[in-house]
C-alpha cells in the first residue's frame, strides 16, 4: 500500500508534531509545514519552512508538494493564542491570532483542495472546545476557533462526496502552548490535560475511516475536562 502524503501545519511542535509522529508510525508520509522548524523536527520527514499567514508562500509550498506526488490529506494543527481582555491586547497581536488560526487554515485547505479532490483525500481542521463555548480574556482565540468550526462545517457541505472533512475539537493539552501566557491565563499546576499523543490518535481515526464514511466532528478531552460542554 502506498504511503499517504499528508500535510501537517504546525508540525514541528505540540499537537502537530504528535500527529506527524503518529502518521510516521502508521506508515504514512507526513509533510511538515511550520514557520520555525526545530533542529530535530524534520528528522526523517519532509518539511517546509512556511508561515501559514503568507498565502502566496502557502500556495507555492502546496504546489511544490503536489508536483512530487499526490496529496492525500491535510491536518491544520498550526495555532497560537494571545490572552487578555480586548482593550488590553494590541490590535496587531489580536489580528495575528485570527490570521494564523483561521486564515492560515483556510489558505492551506484552499491551496490543497484541487489535489485533495483528485485523490479523494481528507482534511482534519483543528478547532477547540473554545469553539463551542467562550471564556473571558479569549476574544481572539474564540473568534478564530468559532471561525474554524463554521468554515469546516460549510466546507464539508461544499465538498461532500469528493473530500472528507473532519473538525477536531480538542480540550486542553499538555504542550508548550501555555508557556508564554501570563500566570493568570495558565492552567493551574494540578490541571488535568490530555497528552498530545492521545489526541493524535483521534486524528488518525478520522483519517483512517473507510471510503464513504466520515467523522464530521470529534471532541477529544481529558476525562476531567472543565472547558466542555
């Protein structure tokens, strides 16, 4: 069986990296898209340095991937946050969250869509439990993830029968995502968070569905998760 070639944005760290490792263990051929590739992030894996907010760079990167073979899937794990009340967060930082989380997701999916239609491939977008509820100090993140959820639902309707679309809705994960936050916005020391490796297994579950069967939305939380429902 030919290894599936799957683009993973944000694949150098966090959930994206866990997805890349899970795909490799599954015999697939992940292709990392990330703006900052670590020294070992791309070891044994094709990797492209690209900022998902740069639409033209994304289109060029996807075209290069498509020129060397089929694109069988896309997983949009790139994501950032900027905590704080709306009046506290500088406008350019607030807008950067929207640009990475929502517009970056759209840019990669749009660029890859013709190839995915040819391969009858699959897309897994990454939303959040904060795409289903709100939190103070998270206007940028909630806006971006609500947008990802709406975009994904509409995309699934547009592409049904041609491309599989799953929205992953993860709860909090034990990654470096929270490291640069003020202490007031970090999970408490005793917080129970999912391991990214476990969430990556859910991504594989969606990608591995048989032809004609789709997992449209998938909420994955630690059993004591407080941000859902």
